[in-house]
C-alpha cells in the first residue's frame, strides 16, 4: 500500500492551499498531514490483515464443513453396507437351510436307491440261479423256451428298473 498514492480529503487540501500562513504553521500542517497519512496507511494495513484473517477463517469453516459432509457421507455409506451385509447374511442362512433340506432329502433318496439296488441284485441272482436250474431241468424243450422267454422279459424289466 505504501506505493499507492493516497487521496487526501478535500478539507485537508483546502487547509494546505489556504495562503498566508507562516513557515512554522506550514511545518505543523505538513507534520499533521504526514501523521494523518501514516494513520491512514496503518489503518489500511490493519484492514488488509483483518481481511486476510477473515479469508483464512472462511477457508477454515469451508474445510470444517467439508469434513462434516464427508463424515455424513461415510455414515450413510456405512449404514448402506451394513444393510447389504445383513441382507447377505439372511440370504446365506436361507441357502444353508435349503442346502440342509436338500442334503436330508438326498440322503433319504440315496438310502432308498441303495436298498433298491440291493434288492435288484438279489432278484438278478435269483434269476441267474433260475436260468441255471432251467438248463438242468427235465422239462420239454417248448416249456424251457417259454420259461426262458418269460425269464428274459422279466430280466429286461428288472434291468430297466435298476437304471
């Protein structure tokens, strides 16, 4: 600010321009003007410093508000993800229940299948034994053929059923 020219008030300029004063009065007036100029410059520097402090305070408030805004966004994001995690946990529990039910059902079906295959194996063993007995029996050839055909039909049904 010292480089800038200060505009003095019209009253001061009129006092300076008023003639007929003595040298001591002029010196006093010059001193008064210098003092007033120094006072104005000091006031201007003070105001510039106040403005700078105000700017910094505004920036600090802005930063504070940004922190608060960021904190609020973080809270909402946390709440959103907690909701998602809770929903996922519910879905996992549902899937676990479904899996357990499916395992129980599959276990029952597997046991039934094992029992069914055991039964089929026994029936097929009986069939093989019957066929062997048929070969060794004293029946007529037509009867053997008829029995063999019926046994083969039964065997086909059993094999299809076993699959």
